[in-house]
């Protein structure tokens, strides 16, 4: 049948007889070029037919979605194909931590086995390989894994993709100029979030912040990070942020000791230094011993120098 699809060889489309049986075996491996060709041929399901798929992993809103052609982020359908990136758009887009090279599409066959199709969306972004944006089928599951090693040079390129959220929201609380919920571009780092919040104020504990990340299973992870404003993307000192992250900047213990806030009716006492106390005591002793001589000199009208 590939001869019919690719070359238009109608000899492969033989005439059927009464009682014939047609058996279509499951492919042992998947070729993305052939998958797309088949999906667009008359042998496949009508391309306009909606199909239900599940999207899990590093996306903003994992779940089940009905995918159609066109831009799925707006109500008006503009044409197009029901592809993987359409499904990712419906799921709110991929997280900055997504491993775009290792996306998997799981497809159940008619005999109950599972077919795995490997997808590399980085090739779509860099090389324009549309075959990577394969057409989904009803019942497909799209798995977006977490990247184990984020490449800083790729973050900016990925953030421009239409299947990545434009912005994320994080909370910056504590000793910053403008604490609260802020909106930052997708793919932004901890340093960029601190700058968007106006930076640390004079009471902040310099160089150390806490990052709280809420997991989908309801748990939370808290990390203490020694920030470096000159660092690029770095998981240790300048990590990429995810939606709903919380950044806490604590007060400096040192500042609380040497520069506290004052309250009404406070009394400020400035004590003498040890050197000043010693000097004053010497002056007292010397003053007591020389005072009679000074008075005698003054009696003769002389001024001591």
C-alpha cells in the first residue's frame, strides 16, 4: 500500500472478491515520515475528526484533552492538523524543565499492544522537521519527561515556541522592594525574578534565598540557594523557575543587631569606648594633681599654656 500512497501505484489497490479478508499487521517500528504520510492519506481516519489524548509530565496542566486541527488556544478554528504541539497547547504548554528531545507518544494497537513513537521537538524548532510534530490518534498518550541536564543556550529558543507558556507566575516574599506575586517570561531564572521584584532591600540576608517548589503530588521541596547575580542558568545558584514557585528572602540577623527599626519612646544610649574611659580617668587624675599649681599661676596673672 506504500506504493499506492507514495507513487500512486493503483495496481496495489487490487479488486476484492466476496469473502476476502484483509489483515493489517502492527508495525514493528515507527517512521515519523511514514506516520505523517499515512495520517494524511485517504486510508486514515478523517483528519477533521476530534480525538481524545492524554498529556502527562512536564506540562502546565496535565490531563485528557480533545484535539482538533487549528490553533487550540482560541475558539475560532483556523485550520491545521491535530498534532502533538496542538495537544501541548491545550495542556498549557511545556515547562522550562521539559526534555523536548525525549518526548514519547504511546499508542495502543487494535490487538492491545503498545507502540512507542519517539519525538524530538528540538528538531522541529531548529530544523523545521514537521515530521516530529506527528498527528495524534484517538487514545494516544503524550509523555513529556523532565530534562536531567538543561542546556542554557537552548532555553531562550525553547521559550519562543508556540507550545510553551508565554509567562509564568511566581511569588517573591520577604525582604525585597516589591514583594508579592509577579509575572515573568517563561524560561526566566531566579536572578530575573529577584530583579523583577525590585531586588533585595537593606534588611535582606545577602546572598542567600529559599526556593519552595510545589509538586503535583501535593508535596513541597524547600532549597536554600546561595545566589550569584552574575551567574547564568545554573541549577545550584541560578535555577530556572517553574510556575507557582515561591522565593523567600529572609532578614539579615546582622542588620537586626546593628540597624533595627525604632519604636515610639525608644532611648538610644551611646557608650564610651574603652579607650575613652581610660583617657578620661587619666585626665581626672592629672587634673587633681596639677590644680593647685594652676591656681597659683593664675593668681600672678599668668596664663598657662
